[in-house]
C-alpha cells in the first residue's frame, strides 16, 4: 500500500450530507431535560420561548438516526470544510513510538475551533424561523466568535454575553466578534435582572459561564424575535458536531485505517461527542470495537470526580435541569487556562455512555498539557488551543505506552482548535510560572451538596 | 462542466517538486546587488559571511529555470500545504458581480502567512551547512514566527530582532515565537554596535525594519556558526515563494480556469513575486497574457511614487545595495496598520518587471482596505491580515468594474494570511478611529534626495 499522505482531505462530493444522531443507537437513552418549575420532562412547548423550533425537534429526537444537512449549511461547510485528518509523522518520530497517530484538525477557520459546525446550523434555523437575532454566552471566546461569523453570514443580530474576566483579558477575541458585527456585553451586566441580582450579591465578581448563560437566556426570552443558542452540552450540538466524526471516518476508511483508540478533550462534550459519534455507533450496534477516552482538566474533573445526577445548567437556575456528570453548578474551577473546559457538567449523551462503561475518562494537569502542546507545536507546526492540548497529552501518553510494549496501535485524536488567542497562557508556561491547582475532595463535596433534589 | 468546488486542493502527488526561477525567463535581468564598500556587484565570497552558501547560489543564479525542492522541505510542506485555491462564491454574490473571483489562501498555518514557505527553505540550508543558528529581523511578526517554526523543526537556534514598537504592541506574536524556542530582542537594542549607535543618535526611538535588519546582520557576522536570513525582497525568497504560484496554476489548470487578472499585495514582494511567477513566465515567453496588479499602501507607495534606483536595504547601511523602486532608506512611513507592507523598497525582480511595463501597480488607502477586509470576513468567513486585505480591496474594485461593464473576468488574488494578531488595527477600524495618512511629495523627495550615488 502507498504511504499514507500527511493530510487526508475528502472531495467536496464525499462530504457528509447528513448529521448522525447517536442517541438513536443507544439502548440506554440519555435522561430527559427537566423543567425547573415542575421537575417534569421539558416539552416542546416548554422549550419554545427559549430555543428555535427546528432545534427543539433535534434536541428531543432520540430515535431518528440521520438528519439531512440543509443545502445552505452544506454550502457554508464547503467554505472551511472538509477539515483534514492529519498523520502526525513528525510527532511519532519525536516520540520514537511504533504507534500511528492521526488527528482530525478543526482549527483552520477564523473561529479557531470546531464550534462553527454547530453555530452555522443554529443560525440557519433561527433565520429560517424568521427571527431577528440570537443571544448566547461565551467564555474562552471560541463559541462567541463562531456564532458571530454564522450570524454575519445569515444577517442575524448576535448578542454575546462574555464572561467579564475573558472580556477584559481577551480584548482581541472581542474585536473579532465585533468585526463580524456582534454586540458584546461583559457578564454579569446590569442589562438583565439576573445580572443585576448577581452583581448585587457578589459585587466585583469577574463572572462565570453559568452566570453568562442565565443572562443570555433572559435576554432572549424578554426580546421579541430572539432565541437563545448554546455551543455545547446539548444533544442538538452533538448532532451537528457529528460532522467531525463522519468526515474523520470517511477519510480513514478511504485508506483502510481503523483506529484502536479515539481521544478527545471534554468540557461540555461537543467535540468529543461529535468525533466519536459514528465510531461509537458501530460499537453500540456491535459491529466494531474501539477504546474511547475523554480527557478533562484535573482542575475541572466532572467525569472522573463528579456525580451522575440531575443538576442546573446555569448559575441563575433559569435553564432546564440535565442529568449529567457534574461537580455541582456552584463549583468554581481554579484559574485553569483551558477556558473551554471549565464547565461544571458534561453532555447527557456522553454522561450516559460513560455511566454504561462504553467510554473511559482521564484527567490531566495543565503543566503537562502545555508541555505536550509545546512538543506538538515544534514537531507538527500548529500551535494548539489549550483545550485541544488535553487530547494531545493523552494521545502522547498512549503512544508512549506503545513504545514500552511495542504495540503498533492506531490512535485518532481531535485537535479541536488553535491557540492564537491564548498566548497569555503560553506566556505563563514559557516563563515557568504555570502551576497546577486541583480541587480538594472537600471543595467538590461542598458544591455537590447543593445539587437539586430530584425524585 | 461541473460546478467549480469551493476549494481546489492538489493531491500530495500533484504538489510542485521544483521551485521556478522567474529570472531565467526575464530578458532584462534584475540589476545585481552591489557591495556597499566597493560599489561593485556582490560576489559569492562577499556574501558568504552573511548568507548560507546554497542560498547565495540561488540568489546569484539568473539562468537556471528550476531548482529541486529537497525532500526534507517537501515533507515539511506536506504538513501545511498544498494551500487551497478558493472560489469566493459568497463574495461574488455580495458584490453582485459577473466576475469570477479566486484566491490562493496561504494563511492556514501557525505563522499565519506565506512566509513559512521560504523560512523552512532557509532553515534547511543553514542546517545542511552545519550552522548553529540564524538571525533575522521581524516587523509585523509573520516572518519571525515562520522562522521560529522552521528553526524549531530543524533544531537551529533562532535570534529575532523585533522592531521595538511591535515587540511592545504585539506581545502575543512574541510569545508564539518563544513557544517555538526563539529568542526575541527588541530593536534597536544595546546588544549590537549599530543598535547602540542608533539608540545614542535617536534616544527613545521605537525602531524600524531597516534598523532591525542592521542589528540582525551584525549579530550574524559577529557570531561563530550563524548566518543572516531575510523573509522578503531577495531573489532567493521569490524563488521559494514560487511554490504559491506553481500550486495555484496547477489547481486552476485542473479545472481549465485561466485568470485574466492576478493581484497581490506588495511590501518587499515575496508573496506577489511568488504568486505571479509561473504566470509571468508564460507572459515573458509569449505563451499567454495576463494582467498583473501589485497593490501597495498609499502610506508606503514604493512602486507608484518611488524612484527606480540603487538604494540601501537597511538603515545602518551594512547590507548590499539593491536597485529597486524605493522611497529612500530614510523614508519613515506613517503608522499604517499593515506592518508587512512598510518597507521602503521593492524586490529587484518585481522592480525590473514593473520598469519594463509587464506589471501594473495601484496604491490603496487603509480605511478602504479595512472596509474590504470586513466585507470579506463576513462573506467568506476568514478574517484576513491587513496586508492581504490590500489585495482584497483591489480584487473587489476590479470585480465592481466588471459589474459595470458586464464582463465575466476571472480574477485571482493572493490571500497571504490571517489577521488574528492584528486585532488592534481592527479595533481602530471597528471604533471608527482609523484614518489615512499619505506622505506628501515633499516628504518623499526629502528621503529620495538621500539616495546613494551609484555610477
């Protein structure tokens, strides 16, 4: 067989035309979202003031295996997709491993990550419904940037509530969003009731994702012609992100490559859920077997140290409750530099798969993550996002195990994005000033004690 | 015929394996570099203390049409190349033009630009010669980043003299370079004689490219096992950058697309010279005809308002003299945000082509450039570099002319890079605080009066 090329691109004609709904193949379905007022499963009518209609259908549908990707979204995908599956020849060489390492690279677009895959879908359905605009929150900024791009494309107004500390520390992210026409509000703000309440209770707070979510939801439901959109956690998002896994599988299949291990970083689960979807489908249907590894930061270890329980998705408790591995909605992760992995909970779909023993999880410390990022940058060229570097760390660790055992395993990991807006974190690492702060059992127990009681 | 895909990628096997030396097809060869001490053409021996041996051969060779690209460089190219030729369907639609717009996108690598194409070549030859390291200067930071990546890859030491104002205003660029292991010195510095002299003469100066070049050259010639490398202007750089045009031509040929107009931004000329090379070769050989347009900033208009004469390449006057369109080496451009286009002179190759009437040149004002950048970002997704946006501006202007005349011209332009490290400039534009400062005839005459006298 010919040498595998450095990068495998699909032809435009080979790109997926349907999203894959992993839930259709799950025997144990993820637990339903609950209405915080009634503690009953959320209905379409309950969700209608918050989400776009078509997206609610996708959110609630646990049986339809495939959804057609609308032509307008396919056209947009063609601008920045397919993303390549890259063979990490030079990383393998640097490690001296017999393992074969591949990564699916989602960072070659201006949002800098895979988030654009769902942003354009959500913006499309908002436009289709005749809405004026959408609201959302952003922490690290990838999602807000992606949504700004998507809204600019469809001519929708875009209101982003940006966690205040990020708003101040990442002015460049803010300017990218403004260039695409979005309006950015540092959260908590005095533009919403929940924001004012939080500011009163915690003056001087620098905000959190959970708090920004509450503000964005309030802003949507109190404005005519607006809905709220979210970049992770939700099942609809995992559905859209299945394009990552479908492309990856098609690319690997072209060269008869079957991965043994599939690795992804996990914050809310959007990337990992999308990457593994078609492979996990095969495993669920008993057609093939793979090892799946979710990698999370030691500072925010929802799968490895959290509890599988119903919890609030936001600080203001205005959102539905989800059953998930959670550290408690009041958990405050330490100042880890992977902003996209600082969410207290994990996608219900992934949580159920983990509970069923279909997926493994590991946690890694950020200094070792940045060491992996640096090695990757110097050998493979691309400077990775801190979030993505969690997956790099785990992939390197698995490849080094192969070096010990001599096994020629094939590893696929998701390189979700680039770190061009995360240079403050790299500077800390370059200056030797980065440390690891891991929550104590007591800290986690404290926030878990505040979990809502659900019968 | 099938619809042209959004992105045309070459297969790995279709990638160019040779660089094309445009000078071989030029009847009027570019004027030789002169030794500043003797005012005689630079010999190989003159250049040996400054440049790597193989690169000197490439610099002086005006007759060999093709140079094999070494395997090690081809392998590195495969990590981030081929770069796509993209059909700007959505930009065309937004403009309502019958013109067909294509762009060759060189920004999908961590250096953020085409500079990596020559950086990896220059690092390779330095390594091959057994050197310890290389020195260079950087202004906007693209070149320094590219060279840092290339040196990390080959295990070479990399010393970058960064124009002080950029060092201070672009700390993130600096950190990217440090992540790749480069050492960065703000210029002028007290680490070189020429730096100390400039600091004494102009205390408080924020530096210039010409001054950083002088420091980098001194640092190389006074250190055992070091040579100096440069990211633009030189003929060797244009040779390496021919990979842009060769790939673009191969991709267009696959779909029988022949551009009528080829447009590139022009600072020192590395991108434009590379993009047009094979097309200009056809024109020089009388095989085909194309219009070529160099786009420069109105604030630094070397082709459109400069003089074709021998001039110094650096402020310290330690470098060889080159015959080029120049504004004078003492010309200080206003604070234009396209840092990569602020050089006082233009590549000798391009200067000769322009003098021979084979290429056109236009200058554009930065507010209109950023308006074009914003439109491009919102329609085509990618947030372009300020430098590249000069080419976007000119391409849009040509497409709008087609709208008036109804002509279905095919336009190809070079999108050299992304603007992720240029958000300060975008912020100025977003806030409506950007203005255009155009040098007066008097200013230009003043610096031209200081041109060296060459018989």
